C-alpha cells in the first residue's frame, strides 16, 4: 500500500470521527456538562503503526481515559 493511500484513508477516518462527535453534540442539545462526559476515540499514527485509544474530552485538553491500546497491523 502506498503512503498516499495511507494519508487519504487517515484523512477520511479523522473526518468520520469529527462528524460523529458533532452528531453526538447535537443529540445532547449542546449541553456543555454532557459534552464533557462524552467518551471519544483518538487516532494515533506512527509510521505504519495505527492505534486507537479511548479518551475522555476535558474542557481544556484531551486526556487518556484508559491505557488500553488496540493495534491495527499494517498490511
């Protein structure tokens, strides 16, 4: 798989995750107290290593909620 394909797929994934977060915000009527409690996923890229981490959104930053890492092997 070419690096340009990886880049395209990663951009699509980031857009999909963003769209899901926006949809969740709409479902809770943009209540700030509920939005802060939403559990979200963060994508971490490192060369050919992709990892998804479970995170909790904080008011000023994003902090790891758990250290469980689900590795997706590069094909």
